[in-house]
C-alpha cells in the first residue's frame, strides 16, 4: 500500500474515550489524516485485534493505511497495512520476515546511533522524536527539539515523521527540519472536534 506520512494519527484509547476511538478516527479521516497507528499499551491482544478490524472497516476505501504499534501478532491477525516498532520491541528482520515485503514497517529513532544502527533496507519509514516532552508517552526518550529533528531527518535516507508534543502550529518547523510529516496523539485524540483538529494541519 502506498503511504503518505503528512499527518499521522497515533491513537490513545483513554484520550478518545469520550467521543470513542472509531468516531475519532472517522472524523480525523474526514479532516485529512493520511495514516493511522493503533497504539494501546494496556489492551489485550484480543481486544486490540478486534479494535484493529473495526478501524480497518472504517478506513476501507479511504487510502489511509492502518499501522499497528508494537504487536506483530495483532498486525498479522487483523491484516493491518503495517507495523510500527520501537527500539526495544523486536528485531526488524523478524518483523519483516513475518509481515512480508509489502507491509509498511516503521521504526522509532531518537539518536544518530539508533539511525545508523537501523536496517534501512528493511524499513519503510522512521518516526523521529520526541521533539518535545509529552505526557502522551510514559518514559519517553530525551526530547531532541527541532535541531535534533533536523539532524536526524537530514541524515536519514528513509521517509520520516516527527513526533512528540507537536501541534498544528509546528508544521512549518517540522517541514523545515526535513521531515516528511507530523505524527500526533493529543492534538487530535481527545479534542472536542477531531475533524477540525485534523483540518488545522492543512
Ligand atoms: N512517541 C514519541 S512521543 C509520543 C510517542 C508515541 C507521543 C506523542 O503524543 P503527543 O500527544 O502528540 O505529544
Ligand atoms: Mg514500542
């Protein structure tokens, strides 16, 4: 599946609880998001597979790929479009072997050493961050700011998406740093109108 990192929504079930995860994603698609990552650190695999299948149905025909955070088995069972892994989640070659050549595979990076250690030939994109400190991810790595983002995005041969504390007002700086797109949780999840919140990025 072709993909566009321009506006990448990472979901948070708790933040979306009031409006609902599906309704949030549906509205965000109307607002122009280009990718969705289902991220839930607490849910059981069964719950996450069921959630992924519901999101897949919502995204059908939209051209917006569904990426699963961390859990290869969930990505496989739900026939999601791809998987996003962190530095300590699993070996990239294992993920690629299991997913096959067509799945979208992304990796989080925070330092130049991590970028240099990444098997770029097996990856489709990297997530770079956190740019700023954020309460949306527990125990996140050291924030890198726009200077760190620029250093990593420039050194990177792969498409990249910036993440961490980013809002619509940061688009110009993200682009100037050389990233292909912007990934957000709280700028869309938990916003009173997720469609308008997504539109604010265009
Ligand atoms: N990875 C690095 S920062 C982050 C993740 C998943 C959370 C981003 O959330 P927010 O609310 O957009 O700062
Ligand atoms: Mg992870």
